C-alpha cells in the first residue's frame, strides 16, 4: 500500500520529535481559560508552522505524566485515521504520543 499524505506527515513529525525538539509540555492547562490561552497561541502561528504547533502544544512522542496519558485516550483522537482532530492542531499522530491539550 502506498503512503498517504497523513503517513508522510506523521513520519515527519516523528522525526522532528525524535531529533529532540523541545516543546512546552508545561504548564498543563488546568481550566478552560488556560486551555483557551494555548489555543489562542496556536491560532497566532502561520498555518504552515509545524514545529511551532508542536512546541506550543507540548508534543512528545511517548505517553506522559504519572497517569501515562496518550493520544489514544484523548477525546480529539480519531482511531481509524490516527489523527488529532483538534482544529488548531489537525495533524496525524501516533496513539502513544501526547500533548498538553489532552482531554477526555
Ligand atoms: S489534543 Fe494532543 S493528546 Fe489529544 S489527540 Fe491531539 S495531539 Fe493527542
């Protein structure tokens, strides 16, 4: 099966994270206002600024925190597409990844 655009972008993100991009995993937004603040920051980025998105949202390529949270359990994760459906992100992800916009 040939690679889709999603596959290629997912691999690109994996490579960027694997190369040690430092992202803002903290502070984790504790309430609605803090969550919206992160979304506002994301909306201010140029739409093609992939690394910026990863940095602001605190992406990591592994489960995170004491609870080992993952995209897999996040309400924005689309299982069949392996996709983050939060409009401000809208990127392919792996189920074991995480970002600080994680929600259930
Ligand atoms: S919001 Fe974050 S944790 Fe949730 S699916 Fe998207 S990238 Fe994963």
